[in-house]
C-alpha cells in the first residue's frame, strides 16, 4: 500500500513540473502594418553566387537596420575617404 501511494506521488510530480515550465507563446501579429509583424527576406551570402540565407525580423528591426546602413554610408561619404571618381583623393577626379 505504501509503495502505491509513493509511486502515485512520484508520477504526479513531473506532470505538475512540466505543466508549469511550458512557456506560453506570444499572440501572433497579423496586421502587416504593425511594427511587430515579422517579415522574412532572403539575402545573398557574401562570396557565393547562388547561396542565400533567410533572415526574419520585425518591421521595426528591418527599419532600424536600413537606417543604420544609410547612416554608415552617409558618414563615409562625409568623411572624405570615399569619392565617386575612384581616385582615392578627396576633391581630385
């Protein structure tokens, strides 16, 4: 009898522990204009002509990535280290 009670208790404990440990998923965003809507894009892998990599981010993360890239390009152009004619010297074409 004692064995049956102990074994039922031991079987019930893992069920309770796993029920509490399961995280609930966040509600899925379905509005395409929502900044938290996840967008996946395929981008070419550097050094490969055919390989692509799938990247998924929210719309706000894509906007931040684009803004950072544009700011970096603008900073290089304003620093005088990059010019359009390719001579390597600012103001000389």
